[in-house]
């Protein structure tokens, strides 16, 4: 692992570092994260009691970048991990720098774990499945996402509407099947898991306070989401 004054990344497979600032410091993130004892109840959104064809209750909607804001609705899906409903962003605007977000109104927390089942279905410009955390607004948050057209998983921060890549793992992201994306975060330490395997281990200080959590897509991605689970930590 190489750590800088801003962030550090441990190589897990094919992780790469996009940029680095400041003087090197002694590595300390090779030990798996030990999250503190959970002090708030976990929250899971199955979307099953919500009305198909309508926006999900308890969420706010935003868009980073240009293009249309996005259209998030509950849909029925025969292969949903928890039947019968899922969440989808169905506006196929192909604006490249367009990132629709659906953020839960509560809880808001600093440290914890966030996971979702997601199925990248289609998209010509992009085919992405993302999670946002420590979300302040549509232009300021952390993001981890998987992309079925690029076959990679990445970790970013978005500040003042500008998306900055912090880490990357290159590996197969299959369209048309369900996957699990998970992120654990405590202090400046972030670990990203794809289908149960840790793929990214990184450090960053951009957002250190509490924020909301939610799901994210890019451009014309048509992606299904289910079983979004937030686990705040003390």
C-alpha cells in the first residue's frame, strides 16, 4: 500500500491510484477495517410495500452535472432479490456527465456500512450501479460504483459537482444479472466490496462528517436496485 497526505490505497487485484498529493506517510491500512459496535438499527429498503410506477417514499432526488434530473420509480421485477419490487432510474438521457441520485431522507450518519443488490440492464453511454454516502447534496458526496461497459469498480469523491477518482479495480461486471455492491466506511478509511470480495481499500479526508446514503447511476444507464441496506455505526 502507498499512502499520501491526502489518501492511500492498498492494492487488491488491479487497483490503481488516480492522483496523489502531499508527502508519504507510514502505511497503516493493510489490516481489515474493524467497525465500531453498531449503535443504531440497520435500515433496509426492499421497495416491496411501495406502489409500482411511482417514486419511492422517503427519498429525495438530485442530479450531478447536466441533462435531465432523472426519473426514479418503483417497478415490479420477476427476478428481484426480494420480491416483488425494485427501484429503477428510467430516464434514458444520454448526457455523458449526468449522474442521477436517489438519497434516503434518513438516517444520516458518519461511519457504517452500506450495501445494495443491483442489476445493470442496459445503456449505450454507460451501464452503472452506484452507492453514495456522506451525501450532503447532489454536488457533494462520496461515491462507489460498478460499470458493466467498462468492467471496473471505482471509488470517487464528488465536490462542488466535480467527480474525482480515488481508486479503481478492473474486473468483470456482468450485465443482466444481480450483483452486490457494498462499502464500509469509518473515519478516513473506506473499503469497497463487489459480490462479497474486497476490491478497494482507500483513505480520504474530503468528507468527514455525517451525511445521507442512496443510489446513483450515470447517463442512460438502466439499472435495477433492491435491498438497499444502511448500517450506522457508533
